[in-house]
C-alpha cells in the first residue's frame, strides 16, 4: 500500500458473495529522516567522513522496511558550524569527486547513496541537515572536531625488541611505524614521510625513509643486521618527536636442508642447501641475505663421502644454492655447512652402504 497524502482513512475489503471485512484504519504520516554513519568525533587530520540518509516510519511494525514509491531528492547541507568554516562541503567521493548539495533516494529504496564530508580545517562543531523535498527533514547529532596532535610509534610484532641476524634483513611484517593522532593509532588525511636510522650505524641499517600513505596508519620496513651488538632504531618526522625501539643483531644459525641419512656407494644426493634461523626473531626462519653469501661445505670423512666445496646464497633468497654429496666408500661421515658470522650446521651421521 502506498501513502499519498497526510491524513487518516480506512481500507475496505469486499468480494462478491462474501461478507465485507471490518474496515481497517490507516494513517499516512510524515516519515523520519536520519543521517547515518557519521564519525561523531573527528580531528583536523581526519579523512572525509562518509554518511547516507535513510527514511523510517515511526509506529509501523516494520518501520525500517517502507520504500519510496517514486524517486526523492534529499537536500544536504552543513549547519551550526562553530566557528564558521569547520568543514568545507559535501563531496561525491572519498577522494576527489565534486561538491554536491543533494543526494537521491531511488524508487523502491529507503536510503540514499554515500556522501562524503570534507576533512575539517579547524577544531569546532557542526551538524548535517537533510531535507527531503516537500516532505520532511532531519539533523545529525553534533559532530565534534578536535585539533590533531600527531606522533609516531615504532612497533615490533610479538615483542619490544627487534632481533635481526648478521648479514640478513628482518621479515617485512615484523617492524612497522604507526601514526598516532591524539594518542590513538589512526588513518590520516596526509602522507607522512618518516626518517629512520640505527643509532649505532655499525650494528644495523634501516631504509633512510618510509612513507605512511594518506588514508593509512602504518608502514612496514626491513632492517639489515651488520654486526653483532645492541642499539636502537630511531623514527622521526616533521613536527613530531623522535621515537625509539631497541634492536639487536645476533649470529644466525645455519639449517641444513635435505642431507641424506644413508646412500649406497656411488650414489649422489644433489639437493642439499642451507637456510637461516635467527633466535629471538618472531619470524625466525624468514630472514634472508641482504647481499650474496658464500656457504662452505665439508665432509668429516672425505674417504667415505665428499660434498661440493661451496655454493652461493643469493640476496633475497630463502635458501642457498644446491650442493651435491657423493657416496665414495662404505662407512659413516657427517657434513658441515659454514659461513662467516653464522653458527655452522652439521648433519646427523650419513651412512654409506656397500
């Protein structure tokens, strides 16, 4: 049933040969206009605030399920701005777009599309006014804008100290810098360029800068371990105090991959390699070389079995190139992989059978 004009009437139901139903009273009323999904609390660094306008019918059993019988135009404006010019207008998109003064409720719908209130320019308060042409209007709650006090925070996932292996760089998700607005991790309207350094430059190395993109709250970074020892990582940005995080470069451990337990005389195992493990790192097996490394292999009893003298572990790779073990004569031997700055890895006994 459609409501056409304000007022009261009755609905009658009749059918040939049937007793007429008792008339049902009907009242057509003005719907309520709601401005929905506003942030309520914003700062001068906030992104645009998205909202929409929706209609409801108080007193109806399904008050939120009545839809427009034809398209409706909704005038939208920013009112009660204190001081004047807290926000500059309403746009069609979260970024870019054009200024608008109206939204639309389509036929068979009860809500508009999204509008986007411009980022605030000063601290203050305002409301959003929505007027359905020739029908009804509604105002939002007061929206409060506070001045943005921005700061940085360095965070190591899973702890308060970054551990990185000498000759390796930390996993990309383990260390990140966050943007704080009034003490809370927040997305901000502007990009922030963050300057980075290791206080003891001989211990570790950071990228010179990372950027927290506009509309985001953090940026990841990797740190390279140069020499064993402890230091701090410093992050700073224009207008913000520097912040620090403890860091330590340690000796990583080599891990042998695919070393055989036994072979017949004359057989070969061709896919022996190494990877690294960094004690104390959250992702302890996900640190890779920042420059190519040479891995040296030895056999404890060369007369029983020999192995490729050395292989290269390429930068940014999870494991080294492959070495080949050759079973020479019956007996038992072990293979060891080593590289300067790493704790060597030694296999279990390798038995060569006749």
